[in-house]
C-alpha cells in the first residue's frame, strides 16, 4: 500500500478527539510537509539548475496534475505574473478534466493516460520547455501519460510525488520525492501531501526567478504594479533598493512606469528612464550587474 494511502498509526480514534485535540493534531501533522521539502532540497536545487538554461533561453514552465495537484500547479503558475512580471503565456497549467476541474472534482479524468499525452501535445510542448508533473500517489495515469509525451518532445521533465520509488519519480529526468507518509485522514492527500507540493512549487519557482535576476538581495524588484496596493509596495521596494527619499523614488517610479528595477537604476546612476532600460537590457535584467555590484554566489549566513 502506498504510504499516502495507509492509515495513520497514531490517530486511530481521530473522530473521538475533542475539538481542541482534533485541530491540534491536524495542524501539528502539517509540520511534516515542510520537513519533507527540506529533505528533498538537493533534488529541488538540481531541478532549478537544470531548468534555468531552458527558461532563460525562452522556454515555458508547464505544470501538469490531477485534482489537488493540478490546482496547486495552476496556483503557482498564475502567481508568477504579478510577483515577478513573468509572462502569462510562459506559465501553462494542465489539469485532468480541463478547466472545469478547477471548480468541481472530475475524479475519473485522472485515469486517462492518453488524455494527459494529448493535453501536452495540444499545449505544443517543445524541448525548451520545463514540465513539472505532480501526483501525490506518483501513479496517476493522466500525469504519467503527460510526462511521457513531454519526454518524447524533448522537454525537461520534473516529477514530484509523495511516495518513494513510484513511476512518476522514476520516469522523470529529475524525480523529487516529498515523503510525507500517512495522512491523518487516510488517503486525503489534500492535507500534508498537498501542503508539501505547495511548498516545493513555491521553492522551485521562486528560486528559479531569483536566478533569473528578478530579486535583488531579498527584494521583489520585478513585480507588476497593477493596483494601489502593489504601487505602494513598488514605492517601498524602490526606497529600500535605492536608498532614495520617498518623494524622489515616487518621481522615478512614475517616469519608469512603475518598473522598480528601472527606477532604482535611475536613482543610483542619474540616468533617465530610457538609458536605465538600455543598461538593464545590456545586463539581461540583472540589477546588480546594471549597478556594477558583485554578482557571484555567497554562502548562506549561519
């Protein structure tokens, strides 16, 4: 029996717990989600390194899953645009059962391996793309069919599952096991298995965006300021990254059409917006390089 389907050995009387004990048990069990991602850090780092040249060269991130895994893939894909100004057409999410499955469970759809393959082919996946295939069980036919079609197309395939030694992990070029074990509610992988997938996707995509120069220090300098809240955030980030007064940062941001990196280059170098854009283009969007700062790797502080 798959570990994610096995009854939890410590909570056989879960339905008899007091409300407080029930909530505490459910919340405490989620700690294993973060621990599982930490244990898989070497594999996730390898996935970032393998994905970077393809994405930097114009490839897309393609997320594939069924049920909870499919919805988590969609969530990660849509959040990349406002957070990192990532083009929406370069983050594609495929889910078993199609768009309707986002709002209502279409459980039988996950059993169709050929549909998974068809969806990948319809998305015109190519060798420059990176396909993230997710399934808690590691055995979902739809996801396995999509994975094989992606491999046939030459794309980089990353398989993420919550059970060790499963076909998804073994068939992908880079397999990532998030071994979260048995769920408190047997087989309900929307619990800590889903949490671990969410953390792993956040970790992978954010690390990739950092490597693409969309973060300066730990500041989100490539956000898309599309509303009042995000414009205020862009102003705070510009002040922090440039050291300028708020009034000066506001003027630069307006001239830069609320592009934080452009405004920071303007404030730090005295260039106008057009020249700042040209300098950033010359450094492929690296704010550090545009400012003449060191760009090498440093160890994490202990």
